[in-house]
């Protein structure tokens, strides 16, 4: 009887110790260069303790043990006033968006989780023109190893691919700053990738074109394709860091109705550039999902001829996908949140066919 009573006391003490919440002082800080933290995207690792990135859709994944998680990030605060948005996902729960408030930011992104193992994804929702983010590290009970999907996709494009104008959850259209509705994480590209269990890169700038960009922009995609910060056309990117299985090219919306010879010649040259970096990738040329009827017809004609030319020249891994209507219920006539999911489903189905995934 005495032994049984002693055993009960031990078990009770063990349960109490297990249930005791971990205080912030018991958490461990893991710096950005920890081997368990995984990065995906065009990132400048000049300072491994503060990897810096500009592009939308750049993301960080980690697996951790415990009931809470805090992240530390720096924001450029471009022009002294712009603050980036980040998307955070814990496990398979609903993503939530946060905005930085200063140059240095320590943000609790999870608390009161069930004890055990969890995963976190931190994605830059806003694009290069809003400034850079530096990831400093995270604080949790214990950081664990995490596996990355083997499949890889790169999405090349303009504001549609950036996820511009799709998220009115905090600021409605035509209110606040022009980037307040950005959400790269929930844009069509990353959505396609997640459906197909693949990593993703977003190689895109709002307003950019193949030979003509809007809004007095002085860059075009072929010019900045090899840069880490595409909007500023700076910092050389090392293409050996990421070899996608599939590349989609969604350009032409900002070009509009251009001379067919000039546009198609530039497009062919750009596909050849992409091919030079990714010799084994399947390249899918995609029409603009926000194009009006006239532009939709033009892009279909141009892209068809571009694909045929490249196929006839011996590159049989160039394909096309055409959207059959315009998607314009987001801000500034961009596709909205629900429409991005529709676009993603259509494109994912096509990628499955091409890749036999």
C-alpha cells in the first residue's frame, strides 16, 4: 500500500511537470544560420546571421518542439515608412498575415500550442518594391530537422504572380498603401506548388513586361531575371542554387498589343535564357489571367507561335496554357483571392499532366 501511494505521488509530480507551461526565459534562441532552418527563394546570404531578401514569396520553414514560437526579423522600412507583410502558417492551420512595425521586430507567432512537434512557414507577402526583410532567428523550446519537398517550381510574372490586390482582410481596395492587399503566399503560384507538394520561387515584379513595362518602369523581365532584388536590378543571382522541374512564364499583360515580331522575338530569346539556366525543366508559357478579350486573343496567338517555333527548333519541353476568361474581381482589376485559387487549380491540373505527378 505504501509502495502504491508513493508511485501515485511520483506519477502526479511527473504529470504536473509535463503540464507546466514553459516560460519565455526557458526558450532557446536559434540564429538564422542554424542548419535546421530552411530557406527557399532568392536570398542574399552575405551575412548568414541576417539573410536578406526582397522578392515576394520567399519563405522560411522550420520544425520545432513546444507550445510557443517567436520570430525576429528586420525590415528595411523603405523610404522611412514602408512596412512589409509576412504570412505565417503553423502546422496545417489557417494562414495569418502580420505586418512589421519597425526596423527590428520580435513577434510571437504561436502560443498555447499542444505540446509536441510543430512546423512553421514564414513567407514574404509583399514584393521587392516594398523593401527587404532580414531574418534574424527564432525562439522556441527546441528546433528540429525538417524535410523539404523534392519537386520544385518557379513562377515568372508580373503583379498577378506577385499576389497584388488579392487580400482585403485588413485593408480594403483603394485604401491605405498600394501594397496593403499583397499576399504572395495565397497567390496562384505557391498555391499550385502546395497542391503538388513542391517548393516554389516567385520571380516577378508588379508592372513588368517582356519588352514593355507599365507605370514608367525602367526595367523588363529579361533584364532583371538574373537578379536577387529584381525591382532595383541589383545583386547577381546564382542559378545553381535552385533548379526547378517546372517553370511557368506569365508575361504580356503589361506589354499589351505590341508588334508581333518584336514581342515574339524577345519572348523566344527569354525562353532560351531560361533554358540555358534550367536545361532539364519543362517551361510552360501562360496567358495573362486578367487579360481582356482583345489581349487574350493576341497572347494566345503569340504564345502559340512562340511554342511552335521553339518546338520546331528542337526544344520539345516548351508548352502553353491559356486561360479562357478574365479574372478581375480583386483590387485594380486583378484576380481576387478566390479567383487565384481557381487559377491555381487549373494550372495545377495542367502541370500534373505535363509532369505525370
